């Protein structure tokens, strides 16, 4: 039973998944700090108070919802511009580097054989 558990834990995909979760959590903290400590104060400096929690519509705490929306948009923008866009550029460069060159021009004999074949097809 312990051998089976050890084999399960030592599989490459389990270890890779564990590493990805840990790195994802750490990266989440970085992105949240970027939004809370950089982008939100920047929004506040440009457009007034970055905290909308005081806005209420009767018993409805509309300001908290607006804070959540602004936070979500900040996180989405940070991930898009700091992760997705650079990764797409790297993928394009890699694909461009790995793209095969144009196929070489066929030898003269092959060209002549193709011409003969075309002429035979026209006569048939």
C-alpha cells in the first residue's frame, strides 16, 4: 500500500501540479499587491477616492460591489499585460524561428516531367 502511494506521489504530473499550485499562489499575491498597492492608489490619484465602499443604494452596499469589480478588472489587466501578452509574443517568436523555410525549388528534371504530364493530360 505504501509503495503504491509513493509511486502515485512521485509521478511527474502530480509533482508538476503541486509546483504549479505553489507558484500560482505566490504569483497571486504579487498580482494582488500590484492591484492593491499600485493600481488602486493610481486610480485614486487620477479620479478621486479609489474606495467606493461608502456608496449605498438604500440597504444595498453598491460600493462594495464596485470595489470588487475594480479589483477584478485590475487583476485581469495585470495578468493580461504582464503574463498573457509577453507569453504570446514569445510564442510568436518561437513559432517564427521554428517555422520551416519555403520548400526548395524542384530540380529541372521534375519540372520537365510535370510539363510532359500536363501535355499528356491535355491530349487525353
